[in-house]
């Protein structure tokens, strides 16, 4: 579509014959009307009114008169100072469908990323604590961005910045010593540890004595005490085991699990560099970096000399700059950390070069609430993500078996549908929107859901199977796609055509919802088409072949689109 914009811009440019206005300026103002009644593209002539000293309507009419014919454009209309352009659908139909058939599952892929290094840091749960719905949203967002950037040809590194260091481990160690015998650590280590933490934390808050022991514990841990390091490694191991169970279900990939602990021995250098650069300032005994008047300073060392979360993030920035030489380093967290990252990124100015510093990006996402009950409280009333996943799969299975009692692999399909429904639900909302979540809504087969999109794919497959369509055997050049003239056909093809630019937009806006919503649009356009246009019962062999290709092309876009979101698609359901 970008290329069509260019064509239209040059048509307008040639018609205008005015050296004060550049093609680029014209192109940047070209819009795509929401309502297709107003054309595929529109150019508002209001921008020109001042320069040309004429009314927008007059200008629009003049341009229309002078515009030369172009094979890509079927019609130009003037409406209220807008020039509306209608694309020649015959051309699009051919280009798009042939392109999809030729590229197959590669459709949508590009090389524009040119192997440039991008880091996506995501998931990053805090060990010895449950993986809650926030981390789940984080993980599916990160997964999607990871895949989208890969699809665009970037060299992507996925990092799980585990929360595996900090004073809380001093507290947990004390709790573990006191209470471990009361728990089933064998079978439910994560639940046990998080419960232990909640209990001991309460005590430590009221009892200074306990807090001192905890401090002492962490200090020893920092210094590499053997027994405590062993305990810490055990906490980390059992946590990761549990998280990996979830990652496997979600198909998450990480190239590195270097979390906060990894930077324990890399923070001194940060302090030294900041100091050498004159950025480290004394503030009531603490060492801080000023980050502007509109934010509190970034604390690097507390008054007792200990490092904090931000110090580890600064060390990570230095390490990642050196190790990955990134163009972009994207951090995904909840909105609570917006200020933290603003401070840290600003402080990083004194640590790394401007180029890398500009590449630091924080992507935040809103809250998740359950329609009934609470998601998580500090008191430990938590919905475990594993439970939610199990529940979704169980419900999906009931629905599927009800709909299709003879389905083979019902368990596999239930997995794909249940898990896919959850992922889709989290990704279809804009990332900054809070989500009020209801499992039954999420699993509906009608409406804006994962199962609806998956089901549309399954429909395309069953149509193609019925007519015995085989993509490998078709002679694409023998089909006259101009036969696809119905409104519903053209609309569907126009949707399919957008795929590449949707992938680009979803990645560049850090907004997988762009792709999720697009897939709903494709599914809806497909339903409209299939309601109006028969595929199997056609006398006209050419029309039949053309429609089969359209159905096939739809199946490719949906399956590929879902997979970029991290969602598997059943072939039957
Ligand atoms: N572990 C943190 C949490 O669960 C998120 C870490 C975000 N990443 C970072 N580099 N600080 O809240």
C-alpha cells in the first residue's frame, strides 16, 4: 500500500505543477479513509489552501482536472475539499493473491531489519514468588514483539531479567530456616516459598531484630557465603523449573536468563564510571545521579553503601551495550516502573554513548483484573497462572467436545484453543489499557476472541479439503483473478494485502494488538465473503479456482498472524 501512496502522491504532484510543494509533503498527508465509501486513499486539500490562495474545493477540482490516468487508479472523486482515490481492484487482486501463493508461509516476512541488533527484555519474574497475571501479560507481549521483529529481519535477543537478587533474599533465607518443615517443598516449592516470604516479611517489618538478621544474610550472600549461595541457587532453580513449565506452554524463547544476580560483580564498575564522569553526587549519605528537575535523582548507592535495583539496571545497560551492541533495547514492565526507567535511562547518559542511550525503550502495560475475585494481593491471595491455564484448557475441551464429539486429538486442540484464547485476550487490547478479564468471554467462539480467529482458519481448511484444493498443484498464472469482483471478495483481498504493513506497525508501535485486531478484521471479512460467495458449488471453473486461492490465502494470513502472536492453530476443531 505504501507503494500505492507514492503513485498517488506523484499523480497529485504532476497535476499541481507547483514547485513550492514536494512529493514527500504530499505523500505524508495522504490518508486511508475508515469508510471505504470514501475511497482507498484520500488527500485533504486544506493543506494547500494557504500556499495556493484558493479554497480547498477549488484546488481539489483543479487537481482532478489535471490528473493523468493511471492503471492503478480506477476513479478519483472530489468530496468537500478531499480528493478520494479508488484503487483499481483488478490490479490489487492479482498482485496480492499471486504474492501470497508464491510466498506461502513466508508471506509477511521482510529483510528490512537488516540483521540489526534488538534486545527484547521481557517476563522477568521475581524468583521465589508466584508468576502472576501481570507477568503473563508481560510474557505474551514480549513473545509477540520478539517474533514480530524477527519477522522483519532483525537480529533479536530475548532476555529474561530475573528478579533473583536483593534484600528480600536475606528475609526469605531467614523464613526458610524458621518454617521450612511446615511445608511441602518437594511438590510445591514455589507456593511454599512465597508463603514463607509473606509470613517472615510480616514479622520482619515489626521486629527490628529479625530485619537485622535478614540484612546480615543478604550481606553474606553478596560476599559469596557458600551455604547461603547454595540456598539461593536452590530458590532460583525451583522457581525456574516452574516458570519454564509456563514458558513451554506459551512457546516463549529466551536467549539469556541473566537476571539481577548476574550483575552483582558488575556494579562497582558502574559506580566508578559515574564517579569518574562527575555524575555521582552525595545526597544525605547516599550516592545519586541527578536526572533533571522533573524527577527525583536516581539512587545508585544507599547511605549504608548497598546497591539497589536501579544499580543493577545500570550495570545491565553497560553490559548489554558491550555484549549486544544493540540499536534498540526494549524493556517490558507494568506501568508502575515508568519513573524507574525514566531515571535509569537518563542516568545512563553518563555511562554509555548517546547512540546506545537513545536506543533504550520502556514499554509499559496496564493492569489485569478478574471480573470476579482478585488477581493478586500482597497478602498472598494470588491466582496462579498455571491454574488459570489449566482451567482455560479444561473449559476449552468441554466446548470443543460438545461441538464436535468425534474430534481426534481433542486434548491437543483444547490446549491450542484454551491457551490461545488467553494469549489472544491479552494481546487484543492496547497495551496500556487495563484488562478486566473473564474466562468465559475469552473462550467464546463468536466475538473478538482467539477461538473465533482459530475457528475461521479451521473453516478455510475444511472448505479447501472439501473441494480437494492443493496449493502445490495450482497453476496460478492460468487463473484469471479478475473474476473476483464481488464487494466481499475485494474487501477480503484488501485486508490480506495489509498484512506486511500491519506487522511493521505492530512492531514499531510496540503494539501487538494492531496485529490481533487485524486478524479479527480478516476473520470478519472472510465470514462476509463466505456468506455471500459460494466456493464449492460453482459451474465456472475459473471462478471456483480463483475463490479457492482466496480462501487459501486467507488461511495463510490467519495462521501466520496467530503464530506471530504466539498462538498455535488447530487444523480441525
Ligand atoms: N522483576 C521485575 C518485576 O517483576 C521486573 C524487571 C524489569 N526489568 C528490569 N530490567 N528492571 O517487577
